[in-house]
C-alpha cells in the first residue's frame, strides 16, 4: 500500500518536472518582452500614435473653437502652401540646409584635429579635455542667444569682418554668406564639437599602436599613417559624429525653423495652426532624414584602401577557383577520353597516349 | 646641404639640434610639441572666451561698461548686478523648480532606460532587431514631428502645464534623448558576465530580482553617466519645457532658470515696474549676470562630477563595436 503511494508520488513528481523543449527560451523571451514593455507602450503612445496623428493633422486645416477642434480636410493644401507661398519657410530651410552641409564637416574635421592633438603624449590632457567638454554642459538656446546678443561669440582678435570681406570677393554670394557666417560664429562651431572630440579621442586611443609601428618600419610617413591607418579605423565614428552633429543642430533652439514651427502652431491666423505646423514639421523631418542619409552614403559609400584591396583579393580568388574548376573539368574529360581509348585497346600506357 | 660645409663637430651638434627640434622616430620634436601646445592653448582660450567675457562683464558697473579703458577687469567687485538679476528671475523659486523639472524625469529615465536596456541586452525575443532599429531611427527624427499631437494629447488628458508632461514619456523610455541612454545601458548590461547572473539564478533568484540585485549594483557608473547627462539636457532644454511644462506664455505656475533667461528682458522690465526703488535699466552687465546665474548650478555640477562627464564616452561603449 505504502509502496504504491510512494510510486504514485514519484510518478506525479516526474510528470511535474517534465519540461517541454523550448519552454525555457520561450519563458526568457516573455521575460525580455516584459522588461522592454515600457518602451513598447511608450513607442505606441509617444512615437507611432503622434506620427500618424500629425500626418493626419498635416492634411487638415485645424481651427480651434470653444467647442473643440474643427477639422477641415484640405489634402495636400498645407504642403503646397508651405512650399509655394510661405514667405519664411523656404528661405529658412535653405539656410538650414546650406549651413548644416557646411558646418557638419567643419565641426567634425575640427573635432578630429583637436582629438589627434590631445592623443599625443602631452601633459595636462585632463584639463584640456575638461575645457573642450565644458560647452556641452552649459550650452542651451537662451544662453547662446544671450551671448551672441552681447557679441561674445565672435572673438574680436579673429577679425571676422576682414575674413568675410575677403571671402565675398572670391565666392558667389550664396556660398560666401554661410562661409563668412562660420567665421563670425566661430565659437558656436567650436562649442558644438565637445562630444565629437571625446568620441574621436576614445576611438583614437583604441587603435592598435603596433599598426603604426609596423607602418613606420615599412617607411610610412605620418601623413600616410593618418590616411591609411587612422581614418579607416575611425570611419564608423565619423559617421556617428556626423549623425550626432546633424541631430544636434536640428534640435537646437538657435535653429530658426523649430521656432517657426512653434510660432505657426500657436498662430491665430486662419490658414496656420496645428495642421499647418504639422505639415511644416513633416517637411522639416524629411529634410533632416535626407541630410543624415546623405552623410551616411558619403561616408559608408567610400571604400578605403583595405576594402579595395580585399575586393581585389576576393576577385582574384574567384578567378582562381574558376580556373581550378576548368582544369578539373579538362582533366576529367581527358581521363574519359583515355579510358575510352584504353577500352578500344589502342594503347596500354599513359606514355603512349602522350 | 649646408651642414656638409661646416666642420664635423658642429655638424654633429646641428644634427642633434635638428633631431631635438623636429623629432626622431621614437621621440617627438620640441618644435612639434610647442606647436601642438600653442594650438591647444589658443583653441582652449577661444573655448572659454565667452565664459570669461560673461563673468567679467557681469561684475561691471555702468561706469565700467562705458569706460573704454576697462576691458576685462572691472574696477571693483560689484555684486549689485547679480542681486538685481536674481530678483528679477526670482532665483530661488526658479532654481528649485528647475531642479524638480530636470531631476524627476531624470530619475524616471534612469530607471526605465535601465529596464529597457537590460531587456534588450540579456534576452532574446522576436523583433528585437526591429526595436533597436526604431530606437536609432527615432533618435534622428526631430522632436517637432511628434510634438503637436503630444501637446494635444496632454491637453486632452489634462496634464499640460504640469510636471507630468515630462515624467510620463520618461517613465515609458521616451524622454529627451532617451535613445542614447537606452543604448548606453544596452552596452553596459551586455558586458556583465553571464556566469554572474546564472549563479544568482541557480541560487533561486528570479529574473527581476537578479536585475535588481546583480546587474544594477555592477553598473553604477552607467547610472551616474545617464543621470548626469539627462539632468543637464533637461535643464538646458527650454523649447520642450516651455511647450509642455511652463507654457509658452508662462501661464502655468512652473518656471525654470533657462526659461526665465529666455524671457529675461520682459521679466526684468516687469520687475523694474513693481520694485519702486530706482534701479538701473537693463544693461549688458545685468544680462550677463542672469546668464551666469542660469548656468552656475551646471558649472558646479560639472566641476564636482567632471570625471564622470569626461569619461562618459569611454563608458558608453560607443567606440567599442
């Protein structure tokens, strides 16, 4: 009697412990989803829903009445109005486009230069990093506005006026204007490169020193080392920095467009309002994404020396394989021929065949 | 060429001199190092020039401003500018509210982003790659595109003009720059050795418990980095703060130092009207004092936690891949 109960209990226990295959990984997947679930809710609530809604807004003219919002479907009306008849939007977008396309490379080249200087065996590395990172902490729209209103963002010693005068003599207006802007707002450009300097610096420190030594033994100059070792190694960081710079510039409050969008949103005029501002935001976002894609294409599309060499080697290997196959096939063919001839009894040895 | 004409002894010296100046294979030359130091120092000076200008101007009296012989050093340590700027900005109230507006979402950010980063780093589940791709893409997307519906949503559920407008997205991992924090935690939690967590699980600890007891204590630097950056970026953001919390016309009771600075001139004239005493009209010095006051807390924070700020990039693992 007792035996049976023990046996039964053991049986029950056995069944309980029997785990289906894949159950652990499924449980793990569910736990992972629980961990990520705040993000999923957030993405629906604060990313996907607003995206869809703002697209719907962009197709409407919205008037706010005491009863509620009054939607009036206008189709692409908002977009055509922005692109064709808004006196402010297009000039601002063009300004933004030109200044971004110029200042992103300038900021990144500058950051790379500073990072390479800091990467040398110099003293006071810490204090220098501290100074170069300081602007990241304190820079904000109003602070920047205050400083530029007081003329503190252009160093008088640089004599920006003379430089911009000289530039405008050589270049057409649409190019000269943004370039001289760079010189007058030199400090802003410098101030925006704090994070990039640190990213480049930590990337440079991770490059294997033995690579440079090997290059030196082979007689490579520092210039060659820079192009053939440093740049290919930090290529992904250049992309990262460019994207970061674009995002930073486009979200920054000294950017006139986002102020324009905010003003359009709260404007009481008949044609502006939420719908108009949403359409503006869509056009603006499209421009930003396109700029990011452009930089990504420019940087990742360019193959460096190693990639070119690797491609060459791969091509050569493919060719070799093909010839090897060819030779194999020919051998097989010859062997068949030989066998046939042997069957017919024409000759008995390989030498004869030759 | 020239060296060959001179005597052999001088030739040697000249060679040595050249080596010293231009450097050899294994030692940098003095010339190059001086050039680097000069460049770094001059660029460093340009970096802090606006701050020096700001601080020195903020101490000047009106006479100092007008006196062309005084360029950098004010004639006396004059604190009246600061007093007036602080009064017109309502400094203590704005300061406390700034701390709350930047601090609470930061705490939420730290918690939620750690949770999400942990989930992404340590578990395999379908659509993980998609989620990571969306996180990166949403970083590129400007805030403006989601701003208007969010504004409408907030006004519908009645949290516009309250701190909830910042806390709610932060809890759900959608705060300002939350994508960066999620990726920082993602990288950090990937570094924790699997054996550590498995050991905890063998001891009978659940997934969530092992996250709390094992993973969080071993990633304190990540928490500090994320906390500091989140605080600084919330503090400095006046665009979205005005939009969601303080209101564009400051109609809600909330305000922050940066928003006060944005409306500094109107605030100052308002203050000048209410204060009956004869006070000087708004000038450069008072503007600069206001600016200094608004960034002073961040400067203190930076100097105290400089190590965490400067090493943040190394810790974040951006360069690790």
